[in-house]
C-alpha cells in the first residue's frame, strides 16, 4: 500500500517519531544481543535470574566489574536491566497480541451483530472497566502466585475490555457504510463481511495504535512488579529492580544520594522504553487520524 | 463603473511537507460596485482560495506571498490596501464591510450555539455603538414611563445603565463598559446589548425569508433543514449589510429546488442592498443565471473574464471553450477535457493549460500570457490573441 | 425501557454465572487429600525427581545436614546476626545445652551419607526437586541457594530448583497440601519452657511441625512427656539433653540458627534491658527514660515515646491477642498477676498479685491479690476480677488463639471443646483476698507461672467488661461468648479498662495507637505522658524518622544492620546488640510429601 | 429522554455490574485452597494446627455458591464483612480511609483538568510551533513516566536531599498530636480543610508539605492524558468550517479559540473523564503506597497482597458504585455541553 510508504516517510521526517524509532531499535538490539552485552556467568542456571555477588543488602556503587553497581542483595544492576529488556519485550508483545485478538473477536461480534450480544459483551466490559485495573490485576497475580506468567495473564484479563470497545466502535462506524450494505445485499455471509470488508476498513488504524500500547502494558507490568506482585526477587525485570531500590531512596545523613544508581537506573530504562513506544504512537495517531490530516 | 476590489498579481502558496503548492499566482481581478462577479473553474483551480485571500483567511500552512488587494470604500474614505492592514483593522472589515457565505451550511454553523447567538455575535462585534444607542433609548423609555414601586426602586440602576449605554453608543472608551465586557460575570450586566442584538437578528432572519424567525433564533443548527441553515448563514453574512459578499459555492450542497430559492435570494440581496457579490461556483448554469460578469480560473490563474452573455456566446480561451463543451446538453454528445488538472505542486511552465490545450503554440510552453482586452469588457490570457 | 434493561441485566447475570462456573473449578476441590506434589519431579528416584518418602531415609537427612554451609548462611543470610544451634532448645531456655552436638559444614561426610542413601541408588541416579520460600524473605532464599549450590557441588546429578511463592500459599502448603519436600520456618515461644520447643519439633501427634512432617514416633512422644513431667531438675535436665541428642541423631530438619536481635533507640532513650520473652519490641516501656543528651539527633516530643514498627495492631482484648504487636499495647494498658524478673525467664516479680505460693500436695497455686489497685474506670481491683479474667479467657477460646495454654495446666485438655462450664468454674476459685488455681500436675508449676506472665493472662475490669456487653460470668450465657467470629466482636476489642501505667487514648487501626499516662497508677507515675506506636511499612521512612528524632525507637530488619552500622558511627544512637532472640529457624524435611494430615 | 427515568435506568444497570464484579473477584479468590484463605485469620506458625478449625468456622470449604450466597446475604443486611488487614469492619475502613484519598483528589483533580485543558488548548492553538512541540514532548514524557519511579525520585530529592523538606505520610508526629488533641475539631478529617476551619496555620502548612509530592505524582500522567486528548480534539474543531465562519465574522483569535473551538473540543474530554476517574483510582493505589499516605488506595493494596477477600470485595463494591455515579454525572453534563446529544441517545 502506497499510503503505508507515505506514512513511513512522514514517520522518518518527524523528529519525534524518528527519535521513537531509534529508541525502540536500540532496545531491540539490546534484547537480541543480551547474552553478548551481559554475558551469563558459567554455572549459572537460569539466565533470567540476575547473578549476585554476595548476599549483603547494601547496594554497591558502580565499579568496573559492576558498571551500574549492585542493588539490594548484590544483584548486578547492569545485567538486570539488559536482560530485563527481554522480559519487557516478552510481556509487551505477548499481552498485546492476545488482548488485540480477543478485542477483535468480541469487538466485531458486538459491533456487527449488536442487540443482545452487544449488550452482554458491553456489560461485561463495563464490569471490568468499573474496577481499577491495577487492583484487579493485583488480585489475579496474588492468586496465581507472583511470576511474570501470572502478570501477563492478569494484564490480559484486565486490558481486553477497552480494546473490545475500541474495535466495536470502529465496526459500528463502518457497519452502516455503503459498501458493507452492498456486500450484505449481495448476500455475503456475516463472517465474510466482517473479515473481508469491515475489519480492513475499520481497524487497521486501531490495530496499529493498539500495537503501540506495548509501552503502556510494560509500564503496568513494571508497576505490578514494583508492588511486589510481579517477577520473583532477582529476576531480570525492571519493575522488580526498582522495587529493590525502594528501601535505598535515602542514604545516610550527609550523603543522602549515596544509592542514586540503585534508584535511578532501572527507572530510566522503563521510562525510555515506554517513551520510545509513545513517541511512535503519537506520530501514528497524528498520521492515522483523518481529522488531523494536513492539507 | 469603479472597482470595489482590485486584485493585482496575487500569489498564494502552501508550504507543505511535499513541497510548495502554488494555489494562486499572479492573479488579476476586479470586482465592480454592485455587480455579481462569478468565478468558475474546476475544483482546485483556486476559486475559493481567491475569496479567502480577499478576507486574508488563507488557512495554515498557506500564505499570501505577494500582490495587492485594494478595497475602495466610499464612506470610510478612499482606497484601502487590505494586504497591508493591521490584523485589528482587517478584523473590523471582516463580517462588516466584507463577509462570506460558505459552501457547507451544516459545517459553517457552530453546533453548540443557537442560531441567534451566532448571528447576534456579529452585531455585538461590529454594531456595538448602534446597539448601545438602541439600549439607551429603551432604558430612557423605562425611566420616562416606568412607574409603580418596583420602578422607583430600579430607577437609580436604570439611570446608571442609561449612562453606561450612552458611553457605549458614543464609542468613547471609558473604563466601565470596557471593564464590564471583559469580566465574565459582569458581562451579564450588559444584557440589554444582547437583547437588542437579538432583535436585530430576528429582523435579519425575517429578511432572508425564514418563517417564524424568533423560534429559529432560539434553535440549534442541527434542528434546522439544510436550506434553513444556508439562509441563516446568509443572514449572518448580511447582518452588517456589507459592501461585498463572498459566496463560496453557496448552493452546491443544496438540492435543486432550494438552489433556485437561494439564487432568488442572492439576486434580491444585490438589488435591495446594492452589495457586490463574488459568486464562486463550478456550475456554469448557476453562474449564467446569476452573474453579471464571469471570470474563468484555471490552476490558480484567471484565463478569461467577460460579461456573462459574451462569455457564453463567444468564449475565446481554449480552456473556456473546453469547459463549455464539457457541459452536458440534450442532443449533443459530451466532450471531456483531455489530461488532468495541472499539478499545483510543480505546475507546467508558461501557460498552465498548454499540456491540455488543443491549439497550443510553442511559445505557450515558455511564457504565460497576460490578460489582454480582446473586446469591450472581455479579457483573455492566451497567446492566440 | 426499564423493563428491557432489567431483562438485559438478568441476561448478563446469567452469563456471569456461567463465566464464574468456568472459573470456579479449583475452589470446590478439597485440600484434605491433595493431588500429589509438582515439586518432586517424576515422583521416583530416577534422576528426574524424588519419591514422596525421599526424606524418610536417615542418610539423606544427615547428608543434607552436613551439606549446609551454616557459616555463609549466618554471615550473608542473617547479616551475621545468628548463632548455629544443634537442637530446638535455644539459649535462654532452661536445660539449654551449650555443647550439644551440632552438624558442621562437611562435604565429605555429606558425600558418605548421600552415597549410602537409598542403597547408593540416589548417588548414581541423582535427584531433582524444588525448594520453595515465601517471596520477600531474603534469608530463606539465601538458605535455599546455599543448599542447592553445595549439593550440586557434591554431585552434579543433584538438581534443585528454587521458587518463591506468596506467604499464604506457603503456609497453606506446610499445613495443608504439604506438597513441599522441604520448608523453612521459624518458631517463637509462647512461654520460655523447653517443652514449648521440643513438642512442635519432635512430637509425632501434636507437634506443629513434626506431626505434619511425619517425624517421630509414639516412643519418642512418651519420652517427651516423661521429660516434661519429670520434677527432679537433675533428671529432667538429663532427659532434655537426651531429647536434644535424639534430634541430632535423627534430624527432622536442618536446625539453622538462633537469630540475634538488635534495638536502635535514639541517644535520648535509656533504661532498656532485654528479656527474650518480653513480647514488646520496646522492652518494658515503664522502665525506659527519655532525656535530652544532645548530639546530632534532635530531642523532640519530650514526655512522649514514639515507636515505629511494621506489624498492625489487631486488637486490645487480652483474651484474643496472640501476636506481638497487640501484646505490646496490652502490656501497656493491662497488667498480669506476676511478671518475669528483669532479664530472667524463670524467676518472677509480683505485679497484681502481692505474693503467691504453690502447694504440691493438693496442686493448688494461691495468689494474694494486691490491695488498693484501681482500674482506669475507677473500679477497684478485686479477686473476682482475677477469677473473671481467667474464666473469660477460657470461655472465649477463639479459634487459633492462645487459650490452649491455660487449659493444659489447669484441666489437662487442649480447649473449651472438651469441657463443661463446671470445669472452667472449678479451675479458678476466689478465696478471701486470694485467687486459687488447681493445676493438672505439679510439673506444671514453672510453665504455668510463665504462661501467667503473658499478656493473654492480663487482668480485666469485670464490671466494665460486662457493662460493655461482654460475658456476664454466668453459665447461662457462656456459650454465646465461646469462639467469637471476628476480632471486632469482643467487648474489649477497642475499649479498655486495665490497671496498667497507661490508658488508651486513640487507636486508628492500621495507622497508630496512642496511650496516655494513668495518673493514679498504683506503682507510681509512668515515665511518659504518651506512648505512640505507629505502623510504618516503609523502612526509609522509619530510618529517617529515627534520625530526625521523630521516633525514639524503630523496627530495624536485620537486612539493614550494615547500613545502620555506617550511620551509627556518625550520630547519637543508643544501640543494643547481640540480643539472643528466643526463637529458632529450621529447614524441615517433609518425610512423606503430601502424606495424610495428622488430624484424622 | 427524561432525566429521572434515565437515572433510574443507569442505577438499574448498576445491579448487574456489582453482581458481576463481586462474582468475578469471588471466583478468583476461589482459586485458593481453603487452607490458604484460612491463613489470613491466624497470625503465627503457632496456630497453624488450628487451620482446619478456622476453615470449619468460616465455612471456607463450602462450595463456591454457598459462600458467595452467604456473603451477598450479609451485604444485603448491610454488613460488608471484616477487613482483617486493618482490623476493622469494611464500612469503617472505607469511612476511615476515604478522607485521605479525598484530600488527594481535591487537590489533584482540578489541577489535572485545568492544566490539561489549558496546555492542550495552547498546544493546539500554536500547532507545529515551538510551544506546541514543547508541550507535546512534555506530555509524552509525563505519559511515559513510571508513576512509582517518579514518586521514588521525588522522595529521593525532596525528602532525602533536602532533609525532609517534603516528607511522606499525612502529617508529622507533632502535628498529628495537635490534630488529635481535644481542642482541634476534626469536622471533615480532611486535614487541610480541618486546619483551615480550626484556623491552625501550622497544621495547614504541615498537611500541605505532606500532600505536595503525592499530588504531583498522581497528576503528571493524567495531565498528560487530558492534554493530549484536548490537543487533538482542539485541532479537530479548529479545522471545522464554523471556525472559518467565526474568523470571517471578524472575531478576535482569542474569542475564536476560547469560545468557538474550545466549547466543541471539550465534548470528547468530558466523555472520557469517567476513565480519568478509573485512572485516578489506579494512581491513588501506587501513590498512596509509595508515600505511605494511608487512604483507600493503600488499604486496597494491603487487602490485595494479603488476600483479604472481604476488603477487596468491599472496595470493589464501593469503587464500582462510585464509578457508575461518576459516569452518570458525566453523561448528564455531556447533554448540557452538546445540544445534539439526548440522554441515553447519541449524536443525531
């Protein structure tokens, strides 16, 4: 599609989105080459468990063998953030994938058929939306036991409704369009109409936007880990590293910023990861949003 | 007959990501006192842009690069170079001396305000003195024949109001009215101005043949039919009885019966108010019906200007000919213009039309032809003449 | 319109019912006969897992005990704040045996035993299983890692995974599904008697741990009983030493260490002394004093003692409390008949009882009640109050509560389920100015006196309690007050009239408790006008509160002792170190993974 | 549609929502074995032998619907159960922790809305000019900030570096004693307001010092959210025909933007303010947890991590009711702003 090409051109032109792209690419590279950037010490069983250098609680400042220093429990921050990139991508991609899938199915069912199906699905989404996602996710994770897997499940459970609604809205829009009417008139089966006509016209933009919510998903995952409901101690996960930092926000008198590295570094990684996706998302929103189309 | 508007070498360009779009360049055009000048041409030929340029409302990222638009206005003494005016002065002209009617009545009206509000706005803006005067009159009447205890209580307040409105009427700028009109809550104290404006509005609506104007004034746009909306828009444009009315395809979006009424209305306006009308349309039929003179535009330039009969009887410019042939008529097979409208991004050199011109000369590719008078009041921009 | 909507809502409801039906499986399943464990791999000794009865083999257990690096654990896991012990009987208890035999970290011995284990099968096939710890508990994680590492070092076929789980699940697995091959947990005393440690570790029927591990035997139970009922101290010591030796020869778990506590006061507080049984982290507040001694930490809130801790305060009802947080508050407001003498755990000083004597002949323990003591309500303290308090305690007997401790010594039973009101009534009698208890056996004397020192044995104001809607002390109504549901249901949950040096001023549950001085306290004015206990989960906040002088004492987890060592040098803290806490952590073997629960 | 029937309808819709949410949460908790749920009621290993008794006493091993039924029954009899984590009835818990959260909301909400709308308008009015780029970058940053991390950083700087300049929790100990002293009347238990009512400057100042950081942490993300929305909808309405009309009338740019454009642009913003509420509810959890600012959010967090089912359910009920009411108000407001909308209907 040529307008995809055009879009790409605009993305590269716009400094903000360009920055976003660069950030994301950098993270992708980090994720792919994690084993080279932060090699796994031999005899280390699970590469996602951060190797620890002793057990003492006191974080140690950056040094040549720990270039970002170590956090509570002598977990190497550098190793943690590098491999954490992989965890981040895993969570983001998996959750978004499933959520969008569910969203498409339920959303298009509700939007296309309307009536009772619509009502029921929408009421169910109401139920989910009426309850703060975070608390619900917390409850779910607590039930499934703290682990990245349960975090993903929880996030999926709490975030599908908004996508279902989004897509339902789009379907509703195109539903009345002439070509849908036409293909209906030509006696195409509902499924066919949805898949062949409604979806392509309705939700490509939505899909693009959705896929750019990866940042947001990773953010909530990090929040859960931070609240002590995410990845287990020592798992390479940014939120988890941040939660370690919690007790080291303030150093001893006279040197209150002594543990800055333990607090700052993991957070910066989260920030930039999310920032990358949001920059891209923002640019896309401008491009895809017909209302904002430039003359 | 002298010119109300004289446009010379007007150039409007859009600076977009893709490049510079030449919407209009070196366009010359005159609008005479009390005439209806039609501008015809294909979509994207710069018709509407010309109208907007006169109001200096070329939308971002467009820009009036060069040229001059002279507006000669008798009562405010002589000629005004619109393009050199300060933004404030320009604003005092918009909607007052020169006003505009847009293509889409539905879009042109703000959905969240009543028709009345939107029209009164114009009066409150440009007819403040008059409103002040009328308000004062009303208050004075109250003072003179207001009686009874209630009146005696209110009297001092009325006196104050009377003074207030007098000041407004004199357009002297003492602190009170200025202060009041700024502060949101105190604005309400000037409610009589609004009342007067509303009265004028209702008259105006009646004038554009809207039935039950009082009710309509209180309604929101979405409650009106397309025709009614358009009438309201026209009412808004005529509110301050402007010298020049720019009508940008005012009838296009309406169905035929309503169109007829609209054209009727425009004709009447011209007669009653002696206002000039710049009538932008792509519909030659409409143009023929209502215009005194017609200008044909192509790719941002005027290629032929003539009186309406002249134009339709003896079209000179090849493009005009083609255009007329393209009009479907019974018993005559339709002819189309070969090729596509010139790309405004990088327009062809010389005469913009030469790539599509059946009788193009070699020179057409280098230099563009100036408008020259071929017969009385008939100007053509073509090397053939 | 509305009709349609209600219809829809019903449809939705139906849909949801179905939804939940789908979700529910997993809830209806009963935990009594659980599906067997996912933590022992294949469940056989094929190198891919371990058999459920893996640890029933003595050599495996011994091997593991030798394979544990106690030193590293104490240094790194406990930040050096612990001492290895050979048996459950820890220092500070009577009959503690300083030179009881202990396992040392010895890989060769470990190897020998593991080679022998399962007739050598284990050694060549290897094993694979999972160790769990409750997430957030760093020492336990460290212990798991240490064990896993060294076992892997001994034989690369010994594969052990480590996995965190939430605290409730963890407890549920220990006492419910019991599908963990090994588990770590600590033990705190109810009263400082070796029996209170030996039983949970070694008794095969009522031991809090052993009964669930499938450890021990009827013969051993008999030994335990005999040791407890022995009255001759010398013989008793011998018996307890023998039991400790048994736990060495036939280990039910890896006895890790007796933790060592610390207290961090600001320099302005003095007078703290350490009694391992004292439930309050603060020690006895009544004996503390606060005076400006200058220094970096500013002197704030004169006349007020501020303590910041983590545990919430659950209730102020003595008969309910079974957690240190609540116990401390009760200790401020109420008093018991007698209390531990200073730092000793087996000598006592009189409080509300001016004197007492035990008569072995008829097994009666007689307390003379102090004269002229007033409750906060203004009522006088009478022997009836004492009798009422004890009977109320026995009557309430809330589930999971402390009441079993009084049923044992007095009636030889474990709870109100097995008794009539007549028994309760007869167990405690008023006799003139005294109160008389009749014990189940003379061997109970020491243990019972210790039990009476606990906050649960506090003396409450009978009239006040009845006025507040508590039990009226008659047989007619006692069943109504037996086993209450919610902690809030009891009359003294948040209202109190004790005899203590402070009375309740303000309680914001989850936030803080504030007590104010009781001006007509019989024992003389208390050192503080107010004692404020605040719940502050954030370590940073507590630390800064201490350094800013906003708090006079804060709870410091062992994890942060290093950090505090740095700070200590720079400012005027009053730190008490090397306080052996009367508790023990162990790494228990589950001898029959998900074996039948011992209740039936 | 008339106002009253509409409200009734919406309140009727509340019923299935409440049933649904509680049923769902209840179902989730049922994944725990009775033993695990019983551990909530006992405080130490010493009592673990009593777990079966606890299960029996609280009927934790009953089939799902029996337990749910008993719970619902209690709710209808006005008893939301006992919140074990804070040791008081769920009603009291809500009643006790609400003021703190309200205090946060009182400061945060107006900040969010006005800042958001103002920035959004400004950015849109200066599209593609430096102002626009600046605000947009700010917004994207704010939007991407991990709230919890921001909180920590703020603490690190304003609590650590500037020695306790802006401390966590709600009040300093001294002021807390003042607040609880006899001569300080707690009308609302919202400290700042009470301080004003009691004309007590010290308390007011202290309360403000404690609330600044939480409010910032709570607001940043949401300001960004509103601002982005406002910007795009402003751009939309600025592109509309009626804006050109307004300009052609000769109205000043200020009037065009602030009256004609903004009035229309506010409509979508109002429609999402319901979601803003949800966002706040989430934010409050994290914020209150970080700053140990003990309000509803902190309570909910405690409940969730400790599996205090009664509390979580109580919170769910409370929150859902609030959410639906907020949306109700929003919808009614909506009809006021956009004449084209009828209650319960859509744009004609």
